């Protein structure tokens, strides 16, 4: 299946194979852990990572914004990887290409730029998790109040699939557990943290352009 839609307290959330969540009724797009600028940090340390490693992320982000025309885009932390480098200016230029969308950053542990770097009218900064209807938008998994769903990132969740003849493949995934929905890392230069589903957890793996139910989708709300 290309995407998965489920209802949380009357709010339809669409999990996309592009590693994002679309909320049509609010015209909101949710994305976590882009880590722009990470390649430049590796090059600064003498590791020859090509600058174009982030191009795929820009292409995918452009496609999502162009397709859904969101009024609001929320980056759920780790938009930029640690200290400043020239890639930050490239990112701001990219955001300015979409004047009809408002961009928000829920600060993550890697979002450590000096405060003056965040003084851009195209990007609103939220130092703490924010409430959006029945949702709590956060960077790290945060136990929500009763009747609220946390949507977050930080973990970079992935799942290990095993096949015949000792075949193994790691794929990113969405992970739902105890009213916390963790998004896969959007950035392609971020790696995966393998998770093991607990008894009442639900996992959707991402394989190319479709979602694969690894554990049965939940009925939540």
C-alpha cells in the first residue's frame, strides 16, 4: 500500500512512504530528523563525504511541498546537524521558495545554532513541544497527557527483515507504542536504530514507494 491512513479522535493522519505525515484537514506536513549540513561536518573532519549527499532530501522535500501545498510544515527536531556551516544558508534559501507555507522547528538535540541564526521570518522556532489539537509535536518520545498522541522523531527507527538463505535487509519504519508515534528519519544520511516491537506496538516498514505493515495497524483514538 502506498500510504496508511488512520483516525485519531476524528483526525485523519496519513503516513507517507516519503517518511512524513500529512494531516489533510489541518493542511499540515510533519517531518523529523533531516540533519541538513551533516555532510559538511564530516568533510571538515577530513572524511570525504560529497556535498550532494543532501540533494536527494531536497528533491523529496520539494516534491512533498509541491504535491500537498501545506499551510504549515513542522520539522520535529534535528533540522540541521549541530554547528553552523554554509549548508544552513542553502536550507533557508530553499524554504523561501515556498512563500505560501509556514515552517516551524520543534528544537531537537542537534539544533544548537546561535540564536541569531534562527532569526529568519521563514522559520518559527519552538523551544518546547507544542500542542496541535489532540497531538503533541515533539522531538524526543514524550509520554503524552491522557487523550493525546505524541508525534516525534529522534530515534531514527528501523526494522530488520529476515528472508531465506540468511537474507537480511534493514528498512526505516514508523513505530507506534503507547500513544507515541515515532517518525522515521527523513534525511538519507542519518542511519537507523533497529527496534524490536513489544506486544502492543505497531510497525510500518518503508520499502521504496510503499508501506509494509510489519505488525497489524492499530485502532487508536
